C-alpha cells in the first residue's frame, strides 16, 4: 500500500481511516493504506520506531511511501493528516479561497476544541478515579457550548461549510457525531445531547455513508 497508518479506534484515529475510505470510494487507488494498531494501553506509542514517526507519541500518524522523493513523508496530528491527504488528492476540500478557508476554520476549531471534550470532560466524567463536581461541571458547560456552536451553524447548512461534505465534517463527526449518536462517555442524558437536533441530523447523514460504515 502507498501509506502506512498507525492508529487506534479513538476519535482521532477514526478521522483518518474515514478519509482513506472516502478516497477509496471515489476510486482513488493511490489511497490504498495499511493500518497498524498502536496499543496505547501497552505504551506502544513510546517505542523508538513510533517516536520517529510522531515525536509527540500520539496516534494517529502517517508514513506516505508513494511520493517521488527518496524518503517517505511523515505526517502527525490528525488534522494535518486530513489536510495533507485532501491536498495530495485534490478532493474533499474546497478549492476556492473563501470556501477553503471556512473548511480550515472548522477543522482547526475541532482540533482546538477536542481537548476540552476528550481530555477534560471525558476524563473527569468517565475515567477519573474520583468524581469531582467542579471539573465535571466546568467541562460539561464547555462541551455544551461547543455543541451549541455546531448546532447553530448546522441550522442553516447541510454540512459544516455548506452543501458539500469535506474534511472538516470528518474531523468534527468523529468527536461530536460520536458523542451525540453513540453515547461516548455514557453522557447522553447528562449533556442532553438530543436537544442538539441539527448536530444529530448532520451526524446521522455522515454515519450512513458507505465509507464511514467501512
């Protein structure tokens, strides 16, 4: 395969395999990839081989062997991988400047917001050995604010940037779509995710895509 993807089925890992499957669904055979499971529970991400691919020791990471250069190209950070693949194959990202900029704004919005959802709310609500009310409420309020930002945007648009699905939708779906549809952190009632009806409609639309299912 042209690319090696090092990942686990976390939201950040899911983003990248969705992108590869969407590229393959478009008939882009150069997007064939091999996926390698990095068991973060066992500390695989700290092995010397993986640190060479991602100095930050986080999944996902990509090694692209398909370029004409002698050395493969490494890409780390899930948003950077989505942008790299969209630019490489010239698809799933708008080409016109204003539309491309809107797409990148929503992509970077997600990259900046996810630590509050996963590292903040998810950690204190679901994983922390002791449950403290203050951080749970602090991060829950921020996650609900983020859901409201998405919901208001999607009240007037089919997808985050308008009529067309792109990498910003993949990035945000992997976190917020999962949160609303699949009850991650078992927080459905606590966050009242059903009230964000536009987010649910958008996420369902994406979840039904063949590439996303694969």
